[in-house]
C-alpha cells in the first residue's frame, strides 16, 4: 500500500512470536480486502489502568476494557489510534483457554475491522465481527505456515557463524573468508563506479537486485561487511557497524545523535572511559549529561527531567547494564517508556545500551525497547585479548546514520581486525557458556569465604529484589563478570591481586583467560571520589573476569591468594 504506515509502541514481543513485518503484511491484506488503498494506524500497548483512564477521560465510561479505537478514517484511507491493555489481553487469553499470542492477534485485528466499518454493539454485529476475526486469523495462520516452511531451515546464530554472508566461489573456493587487505577496489567501468558512489553517498536508493559495490576500505570492505552481517544475527538487528574500539563506537553514537545544546540521561556507574568522555569531552561541545541509577523509579526520573527543565532538549538515554564494575541492572523497558514520554512527532528520544557485560549471547536490548546496542567488541566478541574493536547495532535507518559519520571520522575497524572477529564469532557461544558456568561456581565459593565481605554477581541476587525481577525480565544468564569486597582495604585487595598465579592481573574482560583488576585505582581511576563511594567502587573491591580454564584450578588459585590476605 502506497504511503501507508503501521506503528507499534511497546509491542508485546514476549507474547507474540510472529514478526511485526508479518503482522503488518497481514493487516495490509485485511484492509485491502475492504477496498481501502491507504492505512495509517498507531498501536499502543499500555497498562489496564492507563486504558481505564483513557476510557474515563475521552469516552466518559467508567469500566475496564481490552481495547479502545479512535477512528480518523476518511474516504479510501483507514486511519486511527488503537490502545490495547496488555494485562487484560493476557488475562482474557487464560479465561478463553487460548494462547496470549492468539488473543493479542484477535484484539489487534479487531481494532482494524472496527476502522474498516464493522461494529460490535448488537449481538448480530458481534457475531459478524467474530466471523471476520476468524477469517483474518485463518488467513494469518496460512500465511504463517508458508513462512514457517520457508524458515524450516532457519538456523541458530551459532550455526551460521562459519558461513553466513560468505560465498566461497568468489574466493577460489576458500572455506574461510580471506583477509581483504586492500585500500581500494577496481571498477569494471566508469559507469559502474559512478553508480557505486551514487548509492554510497545517498544520491539515490539502491535499485532492485542491484549489488552494493566495493569502493574503498574506509567505506566498505568484504571482511567488515560479512562481520557486520553475522553480528546482526545475535541481536536480531537490522544492521550493524563495527569500529576500531568500543570508545570509537560510543563516541560516534554520541556525536551523531547529539548536538550543542542537547541533553541526555545516563545510568551510573559507567565504564570509566565512557564516564570521562561524557563529563570531560562532550561538555566542551555544549552537550550535557545527567545521571540516574538503578535505585531511581520511572516516575522519579520523569520528575527529575521536568525539574531540571530539560524535557525539550532531551535527546538520548544512555544505559550500561549490568553496570561496570558493580553489576547493578537498569530496566531497559523503563528507559523506553521514559524516552517515549519525552519524544515528540518530530524528535524521538533515542535509547542506547552498552551490552558489553552480557552480550551478545545473554541479553538482547533491542527486544526490550532499545534503539541502539553498543559493544566493546574487544571483550566477549573478540574474546582472545588479541584485538581492539567496537560495534553498534540497530535499525537500518539509525545504523546508516552511524555508518555515515564513521566513514568521515575514519574510525571503522580494519580488515585484519574484522577477520579476527569473524574467527572469534565461531566459538562465541561455547566460550560464553563455559565462562558463565565457571563464574557461577566461583561466585558461590567466594560468597562463603570468611575473608570476603560481599560478592556482586547476578547469580546471587535475592529473589525478592527488584534487581532480580529486572534480571529475569531481560537476561538469560548471570554471565561471567563478578566483583567482590575483600575484608580490609586497598592493602588487602592488593595482597590478593599480587598473589594470583593462574588468574592474570590486567584490565579488560571477556577473554578466554581469567583476569583480575582493582577498579578504584585502575579502570575507574578517573571517576570522582564521591561517585566511587556512592556506587561502591571502594578500595577493597576486586573485579574478576572469568575465563574458560578448569574451574577447580581457578578456585584453587583464588584460595591460595586469599590465604595471603
């Protein structure tokens, strides 16, 4: 349908497993069957109380319902806003003995049928509405079955890391992608070169079946393109851009989406490099960040923004979760709600999440409302302490902006770095799972040790806590990063660190070898003293990145080091 639009706000990804693209196609087909040529519909999935408030305020009705539709249709165009109570639909699914997905889909199409002119006031109208709902659902099931057949061979990301996006026949049959160590690429004709540049610089859209040509390795390179395609699979992202470091990715995102006079919110604590960039670099450009942390509620943060008078200049919410090094969690869905609250039709507030600690295997921020996901790819993605890299993933629209600025800043990863990461992605899942397996056992050991005051690890969160609720909502594993407090101070922490033998004393994380460091004087040395104290980055804190060694050997090394304290 030309000039048509369907948007979903707070789409219930957990309950609906069919893609939004398939649902949109289904809605377009239903609308077309009623002879309409255009559609502009906005779906809003909200709480029961929010829907009740709308019902009272606009419709003057004082009762709960599962859906309210506002009809703005005219002539051959369907238009409207549809508000759906997520809680009530889930409850109704249980009462009706159907899956939440089936109930959600029924309510979704009910709103469209209402906009198409069907009513449900009388018993006869309700029967007709139900009949049309069933016809539409049957059509979706048939459409979905066809898609399923096509996707029967759709594999998990770990199965595609050896081959996705690479054609051996283009590289003399080599089973592994070669290193394309070249600065420039030869055009077959001047016309071809012209076409490549037209697309690269946005002078025109890529034509159907037109291949995007290789021009210059600052713009594109086969190793980088294949890496970006494979990285996107883990987070189910539309696109990705890789960088020469994690800070290159982070700084590029800040500079692309913020301008002088803009403000943003950021969670604390953050990785020390990010904190320094926010408070000592961005401020030079007239860009100001304001802190919040895991103890702040959605309501408190909204009030903070209003009190600070920045609701009209707020352009981004930047989150690191879990936080480095204290392992505190920020609710990504909450941040999405806050961003939506302050977004306007002409200015959307972006949610960007540093997913380095748990991603890309154990947490997928895009599924919880984030617009962009950031990585220090040096860590788990690289995983061997032999490269420096970063990555940013998200929608094609946003990544195009990020990649364009990357081209002109010149901070993209090189082909050698990209090739090393392609190698690393092949073992990502087995590495991260083994690291998490080891970390759980080490955390339990430390938690019982008489010389350890406290262990900060997601696997040890109290099941009654809000942090545990967030963890279960957005993460699938506690990961392999933990911090703990030695009884004593800096002297005792240093004694422990100096006595380690198998575990190496070094910064960084996520590699095959286990590493230990002292956050207060190393990775977070630049963080102001009062903030260190506020967020528990104390002199007796030690951070461990657990590797893939034999877990009994790791525990033995920790045990002998603690005996020296």
